[in-house]
């Protein structure tokens, strides 16, 4: 079995190798635009090798059906290869530090649950506020928000299996990006590997201005892959 990885094909799909599990991940909201938890959805058959659509036009979503060859979608990668901690804003609280890189936001909206993460970091001396802050940051699929415990000095990350989640957002009636979990390498079409992280989100609507990463353009353009959870 080959090593789990994602290779971006120039002007084409994401090539996934290594028998990476693929499953829909559904955002469960409160009906008012606030996300409360993740729910596992449809599991796709395991495969050593498959291609996932990134132009947003395939009729076989989430898989590529070669529509990109005639759809006229610009799939050029524009993201930088900088490391997260080199570019993230640092918010220093009494018991926790939060790192925030807004450019990679996928708008999962878990950061608005209860008090916002930006307020909670300033209240992190309170155990309940600190706990909520950690939960909100760890539920962020894109890794936009990362928290460090000042008492231990350690970055807190959720334990994630190497897998790919197909995000569906019923409250917004839209389909979200690909949620790449567990430090799966993502290789650019030019052969350079992006920073390997525990969680990143890859654009699959074809509209992001920060390809291959999601920049929440799927919301603006109302991307919908036809999944039953959105009906």
C-alpha cells in the first residue's frame, strides 16, 4: 500500500493515494447559523487510488469526471507555501494563546458557539471559558484557529484519523470544502509540498482565490453538490 497523500494535478483534480478514507461530514447547527457539532455522514467505498473534483462542475461529485477539461474553470494554485505560525495573528490571553489565520477560513462557524473564540481567549483564566475556547478551535476544520495552553506550553490539537471529509452545511444549504485530516501531505502541481498540518480544507467549488485552500467562496456562490442532507 502506498503512503497516504494528495497530489494536485495541473488544471485537474486532486489525486488521492494510500487508501484514504472518504466520508461526508455534516455540520449540525442550531437553525440560526451557529454550528454546534459534527455528524458523520455517508461513507464512500475504500479505494487505494481515486480522483476528487476541484473545479466544482463534475456530475459525479465528489469524484472527478473530467469535466474540468471543458468547463473553463481556472484551477491555478495561488496559495503561498508559508508556515501557519509565520503568518497567523497572535491573540494572547491569561491562560491561553490563540493563533488566527483568517485567509484560510472555511466558515465552519464553530468559533461563534457561546461566546466567540476571540472573546474567550481573553477570558481563558476561567476554566469554563478556556474549555469552550479549546472546543471551538479544535472544531475548526480549516485549522484557521489554533490554541496553545500557556500552563503546559503545548499546542492543543484534536486527534484525527488520516482521512478526508466532505463537508455539508445544511443550515446554509451549501456544500463545503474537502476536510483533510491527520497530517496528509498535499503536493502542489509543481511538486512542492504545502505545510503538512493536522487539518486543512481544500477548495472543491472552483471559486477560491487561495487555491488549493478554501476561502469560503462556496458560500458566496451557493455551491451545492446535491447531497440529501441539504434538502
